[in-house]
C-alpha cells in the first residue's frame, strides 16, 4: 500500500528529501503561491505548525505556478518571501505541478486518494490534504478553508 511517506521531493534548497523523514507525524500538505488572494494563509499555516509541531505535526508547502501564474519566482525568491513576509519555518519544497501530465507523483497520489469538487484535479492554490501518522489521506480542504479551521481535525489525529 502506498502512503504519503513513500514519496520523495526536492526541497526548496534543491536537496532531495525523503517524505519518510516525516513518517509518524501528522502532515498538512499544501500547494502554495506567493501572489494569490489566499497567500495570507501562510500566516495561519505557520501558526498551526508552531502550535502543534512539538506534538508531531508538520506542514509541507509545495509552491505551484499553475494557477494564474501566481508563483513566478525562483525557489530562492519564494523562500525569502515566505520567511520575510510570514516567518515561515515549516518545510517548503521546490516548485511543482499539481495537475497535468507533469504533476508531481505525490499530488497524483493525493488526488487519487481524495478527489475534490472537480474530480481529482486541484482547483486552485492552497488546496490542503491532511495526512495521518501512517501516511494515509484523511481529508481534503478547499483553497478557501482557513488553516485555523483545520485545527480540530489536527487535534483528533494527534
């Protein structure tokens, strides 16, 4: 059986990362963008991370430029923006595609596990997937779902 922790991804620093490093933690996987109406959600995501990380929770941010060209920057620019604008400390990864034939394998799997309103396709930036400690997708959240409203679901898994 495949789990979220069976995948690898390139970190925002260019280093290859094993998602198995997060095995045993509850994860919120989010496709992000720096120039989106939902970009202020970075603050809420960071707050969730700070609140729950000591209890085994992590946010995994995957920048994506597939929606309205709202993530045009390089990985260095994205990292600087996230840290300086929102104090982001949670793990960020290199820019990926979440839809189409070049979609990252993790996102192909996430969409198969929990399809959304448009079937499997990701509708927009800041679609969120909650993954339990075993690496199974528990829930999918729409882009407009504010991070703080996910806290009760995180609590249940911790």
